[in-house]
C-alpha cells in the first residue's frame, strides 16, 4: 500500500473540538437525483484525547454504519480545506514555503483508511495560499475540479448498481462547502433551478443534535452559508426569491474571547448571523432577522418581456420557438380530460405518477465549458456518439396513443404544458392497428425544406414502444426499434394508401436524428452542422448506454453539449478527442 504524505495536524483548541463534537454525524438520505451523501469530517483516533469518547466519529464508524444500511460508498470527497477557516480561523502558518500542502489542508484522518473499505478517496485542495475571506469563499473556485472528479468516477463505474454513492464532507458538518458543491452539481448537470437544488440538499443534510431545543434538533438545516447561496443564485441565474430565517446551528460560529457558550440564550445561540463576517474577520453570534436573496439581476428583464407578450406588443419575447398555430399544435387546458389522460399515461409508463416534471423523465443535458468535461469521452470514445445541437427548438416527450398524439414539454415556470398534435398517424409494425402507449424523446424545430418552412419532430430516443419498456437497452437497440417499429411502418402505410390518411398533408413531420461515432467529430462539426435544415450552433455527445429513466441521475453519464463561440474552440476540441 502506498501511503501519501501526511498533512499537518489540526491545531484546534478544546473548545473548537467541542464544537466539532456537536455537529450531526451523517445522513443516510442521498441528495435527490444524485448519488451524494453528506457527513461531518471524520476525525482520527489520534485526536481522541481532545473530545469525549462518546463523541468519537471515525472513518471505520462511518463505513460500518453505511454497510449496516446496505449502502455502498464508492467515492469520498474531502472538502475540509475549502471552509476550515470559516469554521475556525487557523493560526499563522510556520510551515516551509516548499510545503506541498496549502495551509488549509490539515490531517483529519489517514486517507488510506478508506482503502480498507474499497472506497476511492479524493481531496479538494485550493491553490497554494489562495486568498479568500469576506464575500469570497473558496468552494466556488473548486466547482470545475469537483465536477471533473464526480464525472470521472461515474464514467469509470458506469454499469454498476445505482446504489453506489459518493460521500462528501467538509469542516462544517456537511452544511458548508459540501452541500454547496452538491447543489451546484444539480444546477449545472441536472439543470435544476437554484431554489429546487437548495431545497433538495436541505433534505439530505445531517440532523444537528440540540439538547436545548427538541424541535430544532429535528430540523433539516441545508446550506447555512449565505455567501454560498448568493453565489448559486447569481452563478446559475436563480429566478425565484430565496428567504432564509437567519438561523444556524449552535456550533456554527467560533466565539470571541469575551463570549461564553454557556451564557448563550436559546434564541441568540441559533439566530446567529448567517453570514457571520465582521469587519475584523471574526465570527460572533448575534441575533439576526430573516435574509432575502433576490432573483438574479440577469433575469430582471423577463417580467417586462412577459408583460409585453401578454399585451401583444412582443409575442415572441416570452413564447417558445418555433411557434405553431393552435390548429396544428393545440394547447390543452390543465386539468381537462385530455390533459389528464396524457399526464396519467406518461406517469404510469415512467412510474412518476402523479406526473409533476418532464425534466425528471428526460435524459439530463449538460453544457460543457472546459476540456476536462470531455475527459470521459477521451478515455473511452465507444461510450458516446455525437450529433448536432439544434439551437432554436422545443424539447419534450411525444406520447402516442391509439386515440390521439400529445406533445408534453416543461415550461420556464416548471409547469407542464401538454398539446394535442393534430392530423398525425403512427401505425403498428403489422399495420393492423395504431401505436398505443409509445413514448419518444423529441425536439421540435422549424426546418427550411426547398425554400419552404416545415415543422418537424426529430426523434432523439425511444423510451417505450406499445407499452413495452426499451429505455434500459443500449442506444443502438433503441434507435433500431425507433426506425423499425415507429418510422418504417409509417412509410409502409403511406405506400399502401394510408387508409384515408394523407401523410403528405401532416402539418408536423417526423424523422429520426442521426448519430455518429466520435471519430466523425470533425465531419459533424464541419459538414453536418452546416448541412441540417435548421440552425445548429453546437454538438451533443450522447451516451451509448441505457437511457437512465428511473435511475439516480447522477449515477449515469449525462449528454454533454458543446457550443460554438464558447471557451473551447472547435479545433482544440477535435485535437483533444482525436
């Protein structure tokens, strides 16, 4: 076994160790739609004289607890260096300038202890002596590195059981850098709205024991650092106001020399300043009213644009593109019999009844901004195919029933819009009856075909065919089912007359999207993107494995989207993946 060099020991006083001991130990509830589990930083038995025996929390204790719950941990990410000074300021470092560790990287436990349980260990270390403080926390600076670690692990362990989890801990009981990174991952990779990601992480944070207040001891705290919540709101353009009550756990702040933990009132102990930064950098408890974080300023134009659209001044400002006449795509009133019928069937097929979100069904799509995001593709090109990215389009689910065809899509306000697709036919493969309970992942665009505008569904993937499940099969099999059992029967039916249905007069056409091997990347960028009949300003790398419906989203590789004009030029991308 190779032993890594040991960082310096934690220089904490007895009172600081007492605060650590008061932190909630762990949560066995994963962050929804991700593989993340949050916990406090386990401490080595080297420190056992610093705290009471009953307060011990080690790597072996955590792993044994998880094994008892039949929860397999595959990766652990140490984020303690990202917020250790937010928990307790460190004394001036006397270490040599040549030390390989940043001054914030301390010895919590022997990282090789994780090896004994076959768990991969990764430490997030900030750049040496990087400056932070005040409104400049370290965790946001490590987003790219965290995302790279998680993506590489998920890709390497692709195909394993969905019960393999990633444990994350920080210096503040999992309520600081760890919970921030989990929420940021949801916003970036799963396209979760900021307020949704914050609420999801809150449900997965460890409970914080409090002998003075039984109610607060059962409270889910979530991210307690307001600076990190503000960063999420701005970074991912949060559209909803976030209101915090200003409370934090009793152990959150270091006390000043003139303060006594035993003299704290219950109210003062919890209603501590959630930001906690004073002019001198010290953190003290004090009463604090609720804190309001407004929506991102970048979205301040949305209400005005929406108002114009309602007044008819600028209908295109808020409406999706392409817009179709209601005679072609008829929006259904929420709660109507047809709306309810379509939502019920999709909920039954996807086992998400009652259906509350289309985005939870669709394969996650992630915008990639750094070459490191494409490392999984470089490692094994056979695990991905490439296709063009349609720019102005509407993605959703096409539900084919014997009596009607419906298009379901997610709106910006997170509601579900369901429209009736008029005058379109999908016969079964034997042409005896119409398709029933078939569900297709589609994108709706406006093509320019021989100078004329044509509305068209591009079928991206197939989830169900005549009620039968296919989303668990590899991509090439799903595409073959799509071709042989959905699209070719239409051509055969048209060739024999269509039994009165005129396919040429369908107001919305449909075709399958083309996928290419990674070796054809240059061809796709150079010829395909410029040759399609609608605007395409990028490409998508689509995993060739199962679709992922019903699985924890973070356990499967997402679709990666590269856009022209971004941080990675096309020639650099081609060279990297060639």
